[in-house]
């Protein structure tokens, strides 16, 4: 059957309802959900350990993403069977591409005499000290599906027909902002911007992986592998 998708489309198209629901949920996820969960848990008198509260946060995100995007995620699985070898290739190359970009960025920063110390990494490290396997569940299983659906599927995928560069720029910048904005008050704007730069290789590599595989499940797998390596280092 001929491909009737709009030129430049990556992966199966989302329905209008999925796009609308995703755009409504994205700012809620970034800015409000964590705060509202804290209010609800306090109102219920529940005093959860930080790692357990983090798991609740990601489980809520996972359930909402599954509710809004279940049709699109299932349809996206079909592209794996039709393009299995490109799917495997995209995972391998995307994983390597990320570490190549990260190494290049670190090399440039070292030449400039700049050191990046991510407060988000320190926060995850602290949570992992409390309950390692709960954090593995959050970072390796739940977070990649949530973040890739929103940043590569919703943002990158829907901007791509308008402009490839725009899709890369917006998805990578928003992905970086997600991981650093809440630390501005702790480390200042300069250090926050420098820390955000460290997330750009992942944003670019995951977008490229999505393009290469034509299914969101490839960047989900690569994101999971990157986080698994990071958690393995933390555990060691």
C-alpha cells in the first residue's frame, strides 16, 4: 500500500485529539504535576520516602501518557515489524551517536575550561542511594516512554513536516529545559544554561533515532539504554 502520509512526517501521525491532549498535558507535566502530587500526599497524610514519591510521580505520568496516546503507541509498534532491521540499526547507531556527541561536547567544554555538574544527576544519585531498584524502574522503564512520547513523538514528530531543523531545535531545547529549569534558584542562570547544554546530545541523538527507525519505540529503547548505563555507573 502506498504511503499517503504528509511529506516529512516521522512515524505514524497522531490524531488531533492526541495532539491536543498532549499539548495540554505537557506544561502540566513539566510545571504542576509534581507540586500537585505533593499537595495530595500531604492532604492524605502520606509521608513517602523520596524515591517512593518519585515512583508515584512517574507512574501517574505513565498512566496519563498511556491513556492519551495508547492508540498511537500501539500503531507505532506496527512499524517495527515492517522495518525491523532499520529499527535495530537505529537503536545501535543512535546509542553510539549519543555517546559520540557527548564526548565531543565534553571535549569542547574541557578546552574552554568549563565543568558541568548536573544538579539533576545529583538528585537522581541521592534517590538511588535510598532505593536503587525503584529508581531503575523510574529512569529505565517509565521515564523514557513518557519523555519520548512527549518530546520526540509530540514535539519533534509534529514539527518535522514544517521544518527538520525546527523539530530538532525545539524538541532538544525543551527536553534540556525539562531537566534543569527547577534548579535555577539553586545554581543560578549561568550554571543552569551550561547544564542544559549537557542534555543537547541526547535530544539530537534521540531525534535522529526516531527519524531513522520511523517508530517512537526506537528512541524509547535508546533512552532506556542510556539511563540504564547511567544507573549502572551510579550503582557501581
